[in-house]
C-alpha cells in the first residue's frame, strides 16, 4: 500500500448521516499505520476562508439561500482548499483524504437542487484546478438509517425536506454510474465492517 497511496487524492462522500466523517478518520489512522503521510481535510472548510464559507452555508438563519448561491460558495471554498492545502500536500507526496468534494455538489445542488449535474460540472471546470480526485467512495445509506445516526441539531442543509434528501441519495447513485472512479459501498453496517469494506475497495482499485 505504501507505494500505491502516495500522492493519491481520495474522497469519502455520501448523504448526510452516512458516516463519512467517522470513516475518514478511521481510514486516515489505517493509512498512517502503513507508514504513509496522510493529510485530512473537509469540504467546505479546512482553511480560514473555507471555514467562514462553511458557517454561512450551514447557518439555519440563511434559509433563503438559493441552490445556485450554494453551489458558488462551495466552489469558492474548494478553490481555496486546493490552493492552500490539497495541492501542497500532494506535492509533498502525501495521501490526501477528503470528507466531501465535487460529488456532493453534483448530488445536492445538481440533482436534488435541480441545477443539473452538467451545469455543476461546467462551473467546476472553470473553478477548480483538479475537478475529480483519484477515487471517490460513496457511502450509501437509506434515509431512515441516516436520520437515526444524526443525533444532534440539524444544520441548514440537513433541515431540508425528506424528499430533497431522497433525491440527494439518488443523485449520488446516478453519478456513480457515470464514472469508473466513483464506487458505491453499502454503509448501513456497523463502523468496523464498513471500514474494512473501504480498505478492501481502495486496495483493489489501486492494485
């Protein structure tokens, strides 16, 4: 794994409540144990500017925010994250793990929000130095399971209607059918089993 994961850009994504943040942390620990330098970031965020954008995006007071505004703010955060964090980490030879990336905007603003995945990709091409990571793993859960896991106050995105979140899941699944570097994994099992599934998927993909 040591030679396979150097300078790799890997994203864990999926609907709210899929467990991606937990699994990103577990995966980073696993890669570190293999002797690989790993950098972990979240989208939006992980820069001073990105964290401010994140606060605006998730603030429940901003209920009138349009899908187009959402999309542009997410892209702005990603552009800053790439320049400030991701590009330097990859140049240093690190494996980069990211909690969300462009796949989220395809599912949320593109599919569920109605802007269309093609429009999201067009804006991404003009906004980002690298549009797609080496590998995107979508952690798939049904809406009921996701809601059970989210034992906290919901942010602005999470407060959207159930139909919206059903469409988000559908968007992720449709996106995965469009690209060979996007793999969907069942994430409804317990944490350790899902972690092992992710590790096996990465090893097989980069074999």
